[in-house]
C-alpha cells in the first residue's frame, strides 16, 4: 500500500503551481531581456521611461523565482487538502475593480492603489482586522504614494492624479 493511501495527509501538491512558476519566470526573463535591449539602445539613465520596464521586469523575475522555489518546496512537502479558489478569485475581482476605478473614475492612482493594497492585505491575512489595520493602512498609503512620486517625479511617467493635489 502506498504512503498516500496509508496517510492521506502525505499527498503531493498538484504540479500546477510549479508549471505556473516556471512559465512566469520564462516570460519574465524574456521580457527582461527585451527591456534591457530597448534600454541599451537609448542608454541607461537614472530617470526617464526607458528604466521603468527594466525595473518592473527585473522585479517580475525575482518574484517569479521566489514563487517557483516555494511551489517546488510545497510540492516536496506533504499536504493535507487542496487549496481553496476563494482567495485567488476574490483577488482577481479586486484587481478588476482596481483597473475599472483607475480607468473610469476620478479617484486617481494614490487612492485607488491604497484601497487595492488594503483590500489585498485583508484577503491574504489570517489575523483579525483590529491587530493589523493600522499597519495595513500605513503600508497601503505609503506604498501607493511612494510609487506615485517615484514614477511621476523621477521617471517622468504620468499616472492619474485624481482628486489629490500631488
């Protein structure tokens, strides 16, 4: 009798996350090479729009590597039950609402992104709201404001200002 049949908790995780991680890494690496070649044509500069794709795709490659490593580790570790689709689906809904708010309202990047980061943090957190709300608010507002200022002031990329006078 196999170990899985004797111990249902010893089932391996599905290979889907490993495949997705590998695919995300491959696409990110391809896009990074393209971004580097485009930026290389114009030369690197500490400001300007040529640097933004290099930064974004570089971060994509790092995050996809971390995801791939975690997926491989999870596949090698015995698991009990399969994952729930509830959280990823709610995150997808939040992302669609975020895109809609950015495109069709006057809310602006900072407020829309802060709300999206706060909603994502709540969806991904298992701790009670009262324990993490101040931290989550500070991170959401700080992150959205910092990214806005970085892109608009240093990189010269226009993001929707919305109702805030930034």
